[in-house]
């Protein structure tokens, strides 16, 4: 990544978004939705990023101690879901966040309890048949119907999406998936486990969740994502998995 952009020593890449065009006419309905660790959210027209220098340009104004957590590319009539470390999740219409300039700091997306922080954001189309996967640090997770998350206005506390017990650990990420997606979990030690989202693992918002990835060595889940895993050997959720270097 060093060869692509010039980063300061205290910076790291948060998201990479493939974009076909920044032309204001072609992308008039397109915007970037940005969410921070402290629950701030903003929406900026994609055309605002037309002239990006190698050193970068400001995408969001951050308060001291806050960092950018997630960025999504979205068009009109979308809904936003924000998940937190302690297992809360809020859902609200994208239109609740007005378009702002690049330097704006955004508005409150979710109200956080003391010690909580945002770990992920997803954007879905209205009426699309998707479910939300929530993964926890100790390898447990669940998949929940979007209907379990009632539509609210931005800035609320949301609802419990998973119980962050001693067994589960804190939430490390959320992902929107369909029945045709596969599951891949990665640990900080470079282990990966793959399986199918068609296997149900908890269907209600406050369900504690089932094991979806554990390597048996006490390693913590680092990242999850939907992807086509057909080229890799499948393992059932909860199995050891394979090393990425194999």
C-alpha cells in the first residue's frame, strides 16, 4: 500500500472502494457513507472526490481520539446498519443523513454507552433479501433476519444484536449476506475457516450465537467477510480451518 498512497506514520488504510467514475452527471445519485468509532456518520457526494492527490484529500473531519471505521458506496433509497463492540445495532434510512462537504465531521449515527465503540457499518437496499452476520472475538457468531432490526431514526441506541458474554467476547464485525454467500473468518494469527451461510446459527436479534470459527488455540477472531470460497476446501463452522499460506 505504501507504493499507492503516501501515508503518515500514524495512518492506516480503513477501506478500499472500487469506483467506475467520479463524473458528477454519471454519479449524481452516488455517495460515500462514512462512519467513525465514536458513532459519527456522514454522507458525501462521490463527485466531491474527483480530484484526489497522491497524498490524499480530507474525507471527514474527526474529533480528537476518533478514527474512521468503515466507508460504503451507496446510491439512493438505502438503509444503514451500525454495529458496536458490546453487541448493539441500529438501523435507519440513509436519507436521515444529509449530504455534506468533505471536511464536515458528520452527525451522530448511534448513541454509545460508556466504553462502547462502533466496529462496523453496512448499507442495504430497501427490500433486498439479506441477513446480518455478527461475529465475536472468541469465534462465536450468528445470522439474523433484517426484520429483527426495526427502522428507527439515527442517533438512537439501537437494539441488542448479540449477547457479548464471557463465552462470545466482544463483537469484531458485522456483514450483510445472502444464502448464496460463503463465510470466511480470519484470526490475528493468520488462520482462516470457511463455511456456508446457509447453515443457520441463531436467528433472533438477542440470541447468544453459536460457534462459527475457532482454531482451538485460543486465537481471537480478527475479521470476517462474505466471499466465494469454492476454490478453498470447505470446513464446517467451528472447525480449526487452514492457514492462509497453505
